[in-house]
C-alpha cells in the first residue's frame, strides 16, 4: 500500500522538475527583445514628478515642467531579452532609460500604455509608461 503513494509522489516531483522556472519576464530562450525598431520614435512619460522623454534617431529630448522646451542629449541603445534600454549623460549625470513590455497606466488618465518605463538619473529612479508610433497608447488622446 505504501508503494503507490510513494510512486505517485515520485512522478509528481519528476513532472515538477520539468516545469520551466519562474523567469520574472525574462525570455527563457534568450532571444533579444526586438519589438521596438531602431527607427521607431519612442515616447516615455511619468508623473509624480512629471517628466517626459522622446527618443528619436539616437537622441533624447528630456522635458519637465521646469524645462518645457527640453534638453537634447545623445543616447546609446542596448537590447536585452525582455526590454530595451538607452544610456547617456544628461547635464553631467548618468542617465538610463528602460522600456519593457507590459500594460501600464499613468494613474491620471484613462490611457493604457503598452510599455513600462524606468528612468535612472543621477541617484534617482523614476517610473512611468511608454509607447511608440507603431504601438500607441489607447484611450483619450487629450485627457
């Protein structure tokens, strides 16, 4: 009688060992993220504090309420296996922007964005949302 439960347990453990591990959004096949093309215009936006980043042709335009015309600076693109990143220097501070797939809300409008954005600027981390011309947000265009 004890053989049957032991056998069932062994089969269940073997099956569990074959189940893919939690990947935290990382592609288990190691494929490079390619959902955003080199020539796509990318717009990232965040609230609390308000900020914006437009990326086009290897250049970023960083805007804030205090700097509405924005500051242009060079960015270098790099792709991982579950997202896209850009790095550069903004006004002497290291700057990194990452874009990962995932439904995102700015918390202030009824818009839904296809990407989650994270900005590291100096020692600060900012969270927001992103979209491209080919993968736009949905919802009110002028909330």
